[in-house]
């Protein structure tokens, strides 16, 4: 815990100064609110240490968790009436990431020189994306910055939670497949050759299945380095092609057409589309601007093209639901609910309901995927290992039968 110095006024407008020990500024604000004090400033006391450390914490990459925490704390402090510059100073002092700390210093200096808040954030697109900057712009111009930041942090928390669910669904089968491949490779390279030396002294013709396994093991031993290099080159070529516009579009289209994962990713994309557009519409962002932000943050080139077509349709006077209905990716239930939302003037609430529905669908799909993949991989591994065992011991069984 850290020690914070505060300056405030009580209900009779008398100056009150003191210290509070807390984990962060948010806790200090909550405590001062309980005491019915009007906050003027909050500063963290610097601790001296005989150990030489990097100022402000680690210099690791700025994660989405860092941005979510920053947005949530900034919303709380602005809602408490703390000026923007003092808010940034306080958040800069308690930032545990050196990279984020440096950016906050630059943003604070830009604002002191007269730059707008959204324009200052826009200078760092790799940290604060289009959605973040535009939401700040809306809150800044409408005088509802704390409300917008609160919505934004809530949206980011839900999006991050959804991303983690999908990542966990992808990681589990990948780990199992990797372990299965490692075990199989070990058996072929280390175990099978010992049987080859045994059978070579018999001078008898081996069964075709055994001979094929021994030949494959011999190939793996002699060409293992070249096989690894070849796989590495294929992976490099794949990611290089993925970086090209044509390659990204084709690979994203293939991903959406995958038997099981494609359906899951499609549901995630629909949820992200609806939730992002809901937050933007609710915050007062114009529809075309909101769709453009969604297009840049949706993360799939095929879906980007769909949103681009929706934007074109809206420019030509169509509603959002009409061009969406022409896309096979968005289910008819989604387009009908969006159409009802447009007609009733409650588009933001209807989009949020669709997003929540598809979040539940993603949860069910992840659970089903995990429960389905585990037995499939175990069965596949059993077949592979069973094949190796049968192939290795078949000559011994044949010799036993011949002796009988």
C-alpha cells in the first residue's frame, strides 16, 4: 500500500489536509467521498529506496489491462471533480508501466500547451485505438467525459473477457496436439530404431506395416533438421502472406469457413460488432463514423468488407439492417433485431441485447468445443500409438505363431 497526501474542503468550505494509506488513488477518492469532502488534489508520497530500480515500474509492453485500468481510474477521478491535468499527474505517478508513464507525461505536456485531450491521445494510435480516441472526443465535446470513459472501460473489460475465452478455447487443443506430436516424434526417432536393430539380425522379411514404420523412422532420423527447417519456412511463408491484403482476406475467409472454429469466430465477430456500435451510438457518435470505427476494430478482413458495404448502403439512404441482411455472416435474427431497434429509436439498447445473446452463445460454443476436442484428440493419439505398437510387435507375434 502507498501513502497519499490530499487537499480538500469540508461541507463548510474549510480546508482539510491529511494523509491516507491505500492501494491506489481510486480507494482514496472513495474514502474522501465517504467523509463528504470536496477533493482539491491528491498526491502519492514518493518512497525512497537504497536499491536502484527503474523509475515507475516495468517497461513491459502496454497491455489491454493497463488501458482498461487507466480508463476506469480516469473516469472515477474526473467524476470526482478533479481537473484533467491533476488527473493525468496522479495516474502518471501510479502507472506501473514505464511506457505508459512516458506517454501520459507527453499527453499532459501537450494539454498544457493547449492541445485537446482527444488530439493528444490520437498521437499514440498503437496504444489508444480509434475507438478510444473517438470516445474521448465525444466525451470532451459533450461534457460527459467521465460517463463516456466509464462506458468505454466497461466495453473494454467485456471485450477482453470474451477474447480470453476464445483464446483459452484455442490454446487447449493446440497444447494437446503439440504434446501428441512431441510424443509421437519421440517414439519414432528414439524407440522405433531399437526394434530395427533387433529385426535386422533375423534375416527375415518383415510385414509391410512394420517395414513402412521403420523406413519412416529412418527418414525422420536422417532428415530431421531439414524437416524442421522446411516447417519453419512454411510458417514464415504463411505469416508473410498473411501480411498482404490479398493473403489476409483469403486466410480470414478460410477461418470463417472452418467447421467448428469458424462458427465460434463468427459469433465473436457479431458480438464485437454489436457491442462496439452500441457503445458508440449510446455515446452520440454519428452512425457512419461509428461504422467506420467498427470496421477498423473488428479484426477480420471479410467482416471489414461487410461493414464497408453497410456504410455504403447507409450513405445511399438504406438502414443498417438492409445491407447486413445481404451478408451470410450475420444471422437473420440479428438483422431483424437491428431493424426493430432502428424503427423504435432504441438501436443502442437492441445492439447491446444482441451482443449479450451472442456472448452467451460464445460461452456455450467454447464449452462444447472443449468437451468435443478432448476425446477426439485422445482417440487420435490412441490410434497413432496403437498403430506404432502393432507395427513393432507384429513380427514377434508372427514368429511366436510359427514356433507353435
